[in-house]
C-alpha cells in the first residue's frame, strides 16, 4: 500500500493507486459489510499467509477473518474496502456515501472532508447500511 495526494488530502491506496475506504459501522477486527454491500464495496483481501506491507508512515496493517473465511486487510484493526464506482486509480467517488464510507489517511485516520462536486457519488448510490428495524434486515437495495 502507498499514499496518494488528492483533493481530499493524502489518502491510502493499494499499490496500484486504487483508493481505500473504511465503513464506519465496522468495529475494529470485524467487518459488517457482506452480501450486496461487499459487491459495491469489495473488501481488500489477500490470500491466507500473505504478509501485508506498506510504505513508510502507514499505520499498522494486519488482516481480519471475514465471515466467509477470507482474509481482509485492515489498518489499525479497521477493515479496508475499495469502491466499485471508482473506475480508475485516484478516484474518490465513494467519499461520504451514505455518511458511512470515508477515505483513509496513511496513518489510518478517516478523512471526513467532503469530496469535490466532480468526484462525489450520485445520491442514488446503493445504501450499504444494515437496516436496524425489524423484518428483512437487508441493506436497502
């Protein structure tokens, strides 16, 4: 992993420059983004036994085990994701989506700054927040 300079500041990216995000409902060591959520927000995963590394100045990297058994990369214990709407390296269209998805600084801190108008996701972006009311418990798709 490495950092990249964007209109949001310096953010964490994959080695290929793909922007990484955190989902605020996640808890340290646990991802709650599964199913349709994980289709829109693919978890950054690695093969079992893979050592994750980053450029100097990046927070503590580790992996967590997802409910499907895959290994998801985490920074300071918080799972990392890509956004399906980011079609090229350096894009930040997922910034602020649903008020729960934010780019991450190299230290692992969330960057809550609003994205520039040209890089925000449309308001019709799928919801990734789990329903807290009874019934379906779906993701609002």
